[in-house]
C-alpha cells in the first residue's frame, strides 16, 4: 500500500511534538525511507504498468509522478526512457532520497492536493498507491484534477489496494496507519467519472519484501484521456 496522504485532523493530541504535527504520511514515509523501495520497487505489476505507459508516451514526454517516493522504479524508468519527470511527495526524506537517486528528474516536497496543476500540461501521469490516505472526496477531486492536467490523448496509470474501506486502521510494514479505498468496480467508476477511459486493468496479489508486511491485493488501471478532452 502506497499511503501518501493523511489528514491533519488525524493528529488528535494537543501535546504532540512539532515533528508529529507534520502530515502523518510524512512521518510514516520519513521513517520507512529506503525500506519502502526495497519492499515494493520490484513488484512485477508495477514494472509492467510503467512499460505500458512508456510505450504510449511521445518522445521527450512531460510526466508527473504522484507520490514519487524514492524515485525508483517510477521516475528512474521514465528518465531512462528519455522523458522529463516532476515527482511530488509529502515526505522530505523520500524527496531527498529521490533527488539523489534520480538527479535528472525534478522532485518537490508538497501535498498534491494543494499543488497547482496547469491544464493540458502532462503527457503521462503515475498514481502508484498515493491515494490511500485521502478521504474519498479528496481522491475523487484529485483524480479530476489529474485528468484535466493530462493533455488530450495522454495516459495515466493508477495503482491502489482495492477494498471497500473508509478510514480504517491497517498495519503497513509493521506500522499502524489509517486508510481509505474503494472496491475494484468503484475505483474504475471513479476514474471514469474523472473523465478518463480505462483501457485495461490488472489485479494481482503482491507480497512486499519486508518482515512487517503481508500479501496485498493490488489493482492497476491503465487509462487515457480522450483526444477531445474531458
């Protein structure tokens, strides 16, 4: 599970330290650091989704990686294929790792929900497990913004953990986190409502390489914004 966003309201204690006032996803992924890459970077379905996207990008495409993590494998693969990458992540540790590991890409430490995105500005968008700690309304709103940020004819790949779950506590790599998701058909409907065509989808079970992580159901959607726009 890529849990890239948490609501500030999830921090309920008035006496928490300054560090704990950061978005919980930043605290979580700052702590996980390179361990996250080791656990997830070699997932076959993730690599396959990247290949699908790269095959459809024009030369020197402009791409957006939402929840860019350590920069590997997503940004690294896109750069290797000759494309420019803007990676956005809420975790400063992740952004620092990514900037060092994939110096050819641009990375910003920011909350994607608040980052301005110009219309028709990207040829490709990656959303790998970066919605799971947003509310359902936030996920829907962000997908609409990402669809509009795609150029007509552009492609988006999305991965999530499909489940009919709202603000539930789960254990992720040995750490308790709160997560929200949708069942598979509802995720597909959400993407289509955002103005994208789902060209194909792939469901799998993946076991992260980490002692605190168990097998997870993963859903990958391969999407396109129609040439006429949305």
